[in-house]
C-alpha cells in the first residue's frame, strides 16, 4: 500500500504536467485575429544587409555535423533544440495557408494603411538581402539589383491576386497606360530617372517555384519590356525569408501584394499593402519625389 501511495502522486503530477503542456500547445496553434493598423513608425531590420559572399560561411563537414548520434539526440531530447523546433511548428500550424486565406477574404489583402509620408533616412530600417533569379535566368544578390538606381520601388507578391491588387500603384495619372508597359517604362524613366521598379515573386512552395522559374518566364519575356527582364526577380519564399523575417517586413499574408520604397542605403522609406486607396497611390509618388529632392539636397551639400 505504501508503494502505491508513493507512486500515485508522482504519476498524477506527471500526467497533470503532460495535459498542462498539451493545453498550452493547443493555445499556441490558435491564431490571433489580424488587426488592421496604420504604419506610424519605421520597420524592417536593424542591421544593414550583407552581400552573401561577405557572410561568414559555415563548413559543412565539421565534427559537430558528422556526430550523427549527438545531432539525433539533440533533435529529439535536447530541451532548447526541441523547444525551438516545436515553437516553429506551432507557428506554422497557427499561421499557415488556411489562416492566410481567412485573413485575405476578410481584409481583401489590405493588412495595413500606408504611412502619411516617407520615413526619415536616419530613422529608417533596412530591407534584407537574398539570392534571386531574374526572368532571363541570371542569379544574383538582390543588393546587386538595388545598386543600379538611387531609389527602388519593390513590388512583392506570391500569387496572381497579389499582382492584381498592386496594379493601381503603377497606373499613369490621366492615362489608360501604366508604368509597366513598353511605352509606360519610357515615361517612367523620363519622370523618375534615378528610380527603378522591381518585381519580386516569392514562390510559396516547390511546385509553384518550378512554375515561376521554368513555365511563366517564356510568356513574361514577351509581355514585359526588355528593360525590365532583369528586374523581374524570383525566389523561393521560405528559403530566403523566414516567417519571423516576413513579420519584420509586415509581409504576413501570402495572398496580399506589397509595395516598398527602398533607397540606396537599402532602407525602407515607405510601404503599402493590398488594394490601395487613391491617397495611398498619391502617397507613393509623393514619397518618390520627396526622396529625389532629398538626394539632390545631399549632393548639393557635398
């Protein structure tokens, strides 16, 4: 009897701990409802991006990597490793495809309201660097493309819906044409000579990445102006931007489309999401003109 009485409480405590953890785990995979907000302060990465060749490379064949029993033990039993892995899985379960679709149907892709004006250069935060492939098949750092002009308008999307909802940003005022057409890009270059438009397609999964990389380029090479062929950039989303990274960029929904204004120091100066209002479209081009003026003043001071 004494043995049973000793084991009973321990067994109860262990089971209580199990069910308690289960309850906490279930709570973590229930997503929080999306709250629409207005951007009021700079966002992005605190540290400037690095070119990939400048990053410290970690050797593949190290004693730690070759120690498979240790890696296997850490994967299943090490508390920190397991907790990190479980938290990542919980976040994926909570904010996966079904959640994205639910938020998209509710918000129509408008996740946030654009800022009233562009952010000050000294206060702004950074857009990251990652490897991309152009429409013509060139592989390069995103930084290499950003370096081609003083100011870049990044049009980022993963789906056709994201592409469609950012169209209004690029319509030429008082015209039926847009800046992405053959004639429109000439007008754009005349109006904004030190600015470029980059399209960044972030494929959600391997099958879509295959389509974006090998199927759609043939058609798009005929549809996009030749000048834009190396400014249409493709990357596998989860390979280049983790979920945490995307949250820093406010890029939290796969179905939405995003527009970022990034200057020559790789800083985010303005942003928009989803179907824009007329004020937001005007806000983008006012920001472009304002940063052009800022650059001119900097050159004059030098």
